[in-house]
């Protein structure tokens, strides 16, 4: 094996370098390592211990369609409305704050209302009555279909 030094940049006469360890092919094949694997290292008493690690998983960001569907279904079951923190906690949405673009789009498409509660100063999210309860469902074209259980 060989340790190689590469200069990454020079700033004001100072060199910045990184080091790369070249591992022979027979070692990587015996270990089952492939190019692009994540390798972690630990310094132990006798030297450096390397082992393969699982890559860090990035959280999957929802699409607008999934966000809209999740929030609409949640609020349809709660005619009294809910705060964003309640929606987020109970639906498992990963956003700490909702996208303002998506919220405005939901206001246009679903008639979403967000009002500040005068007693608690919390913003309450609500849907119009035609979305709430089991008596109505929204179709893809925006029409509201009722089941006749009025």
C-alpha cells in the first residue's frame, strides 16, 4: 500500500493537501469492497483500522402531491383544524416548516385557510366544510362528490 499526497490548492503561498491511501486490488476483492463504498477509520493503539460503513441516508423529501394528500386527509378528519406542529407530528411529514409555495398552492386548490387563534396566537389550518367529514371526497379535477349522507 502507498500513501499519496495531493496538493488541493495554494493560497497566499500556503499549500493545502489531502492524503489518499492506495489499496491493492486483491485486498479490496478479498474484503468485498467496491469503488464508491463508504469507509470509516479509527485510530487504535497499533495504527489505523479501516472498515466499510453504511452510507448516510438522506431523508426523502415529499413531493407536493404527497404533501397535499397527507395534509388534506389529516385536516378532513379534523373539522376544527390543527396547527402545523400537530399536523407534522401526527402525519410524520419531515419539514420543520411547510413550503410557502405549497401552502399558497393548497389555498388556491383546496381552499385551505390559515387563521391565527386570538387566545393562543397559534396559526390554525382548516379546510372548507365540503372537504371535512366522510360525506365528501374530492376528485382529481377539483369537483366535490358527495355521497348523499347530508
